[in-house]
């Protein structure tokens, strides 16, 4: 049975697939080589802007880097919780507001569907 890969493994896979090394990635993203080494060793996981910069430079989705490709409904909920936990307090507020907005949209769509019948 294959063990689920960790962030550090997906990070290295993405670097290899892009044909880049950490020095090149550092120049492209502005993230220090020492910080990239910490990510590669699994000591830290990049947050927000750094994650997006790395994902863009390596041409992979931020969600794939953080959580891997195979996502079930439970994995998605866990991923959302993990993402929430690493956000700044301000971004946590933004995420909660956006979730409330999406919920309201779905409720409105459901109400509109009922009224249209």
C-alpha cells in the first residue's frame, strides 16, 4: 500500500517536473533558498503568497502542492480545515465571509427553483 505523499514530496516532484532547482525557484519567486530548503525538508509549509508564488513558478495548483490530487468529500473538508488553520486572522474572516456568501447564493437558487415550479 502506497503511503500518501507529504507536501515536501509533492514540492520536490514539482521542482523535478519543472526541471528547476531551488536556486532557480528562489530567483523566480523571491523566496530565499534557505526557506525553500526548509519546505523541501518538511520543516515548514508555505503560506498564502509564498504558496501561490511557488505554484505559479512550478505550474501546479496550490491545492495539489498542499494536499495532493486525490480528494474525497472528507479529504476536501479536511483540506478546507487545514487551509483555514494556516490563514492569518484577517484571511480567516475573509474565508468565512465568502463561505457565508456562497451559502446565501445556494439558498437563493434553491428558493428560486421552488418558486419557478
